[in-house]
């Protein structure tokens, strides 16, 4: 089921498909179609993993593995903090090229000064948290496939950004890390 989500998400994000949808239904129509189909396919992927069995820590708290559960909660908190901080700098409409009131600019402030894809980092942390909190084989396989998909998606987004911003993006790549922060260089 995670493959279906990946195909849907990548297919609808492809520039050619995205352009056709926007031409036919406008940017707002694209946003609605993208959001609804993404939610439905991700929900189907979650439900295919017997999600209702995941409340083990309420039914049988003795099953909690603190060495995994606590880091899982911390990873989820980190994911939320990074998502909020990244969203303060760049809006979803900007990411989806939904703004019509200004020319798209390369965002390099806030978290984006050190990480080119902080929302992908937040996604990876969120999925990692799920695997730590719910250390079941089916969940781990799902999480690993979603993390792999996220990294592949970030790679393809890099290609689009290089085409769109050219040399400006090449220079930005030297200053900011891909998904993990690049260490600040100290100049003496």
C-alpha cells in the first residue's frame, strides 16, 4: 500500500501532470486534488497495517519498551518542532507553487539556511518515531519504505530546484545540507 501512496504522490507532483491539472482546474483545484488523493492513499497504507492493534500501550502497558518508546516520543516532538519552524519560513502554498501574488523566490532563511529540505527531515523523524513507538515488523517495513520514498522524493525535488533556480541553487547547496544540517563553517 505504501507503493500506491508513492506512485500517487510522485505522479501528481510530476511537472507535466501538475501542469495539466493546473491548466484544467487551476492551482486551487490542483491543491485540492493533491491533498485529497494524498490523504486517501496514506490512510489506506496505514489501515493496511492493522492500525487498530497499535494501541498496545493502553491495553497492555507492560509491553512498552522504554528504550524505544521514549526516543520515539522525542523523535515525534522533534519532527513537530522542525515542521513548525520550517512552516514559519515557507508556506505550503509556496512549496506547491500555489502563490500567484509574487515571483517564486529561493527560500534560504530560518532552518533553510542550514538544511535544504527540513520538511523531509521532519517526515523522516516522524516515521522513525512511529517505528520506535510501534516496533512491530509490519510497521518497521512500512516506515523503512516511507523513509526510502522520502529520500528519493527529496533527490527528485533537488533536480527540479536545480532546473528552476540554476546557479543560485548550486551556490545554496554549498551552504546548506541536503536533509541533515550542514555544520557552520568557522572562518578565522
